């Protein structure tokens, strides 16, 4: 006849109780942190780049809905969407586009809603430049500005190239 298994030592039961208490505490802390993070003021910020080429009629299929406005802005140009990035930002966070014909654009959220009901953003544009060994690039700042705009309104920046083409950079916060 087999002997019954010995009862678990008292210290094992204590360890299980401690582990359960710690797990409950961690769950409560995580829930509280998640609630605080969701309460932080934030905005969905979208940044995009469009290459406008003179003497062209081609329009990127992704731009068809805004093609009439683009053609009104720059008649006789074709338009190609280079990159779009959209991200929910809290104060100090940023979104960037780096595939902009040798340029990098970045937008940071400064204030999701000021006393006048506007969103404050910091916009910066830099040019990728070769540095040292082949394949190594740095970004040289070209321009930076503070943008104060109503929510859901597009703001555009333009960089003209020597060949007449233009880099249009758009941003909006909702």
C-alpha cells in the first residue's frame, strides 16, 4: 500500500499567498497607470509629403480625392504621395516622415488645446546629407517653426527644388 503524499510545508502556502497578493497589487498599479495614460491630453497628428512635378498630369491614385485642390494650388503639376504617418501624440511626442526626396519632416505636439481652442505644434524640416563613410547620413536642419492652428485644419509647407518640382508637406491635428 502506497503512503499518502506529505502535506505541503507551511512556507509554500505562504509563498503562494504572497505571490497572489503581489499579482493583485501589480494588476491594480497597471490599471491605474493605464487610466492616467488615457487621461493625458493628446491629438491624432498626421504628417505627409507630396512631390509636385511641373509639366505632368499624373496624379497618385491615393491623392484622387484631393486632386482638384492640388491642381488649383499648383496648376500644370503632377502629384505623387511620398509618405504618410499618423500617430496619437501627447505633449512632447512627435511623428516624422523620412522618405521625402532627401528630406525629413517632423512634427511635435506642444499643446493639444490652448486657451483660444487651437492646437500648438512644432514643425521641423531637415535635409539628409552624406557624412563621412559611404552610406552614412546626417540631417541638416533647414527650417523650423511653431504652428498654431484650429483642430482638423491642414497646414502646408513647401520646398522648391532647382528643377521646378516642389515638396509639399502637410500636417493636421484632430
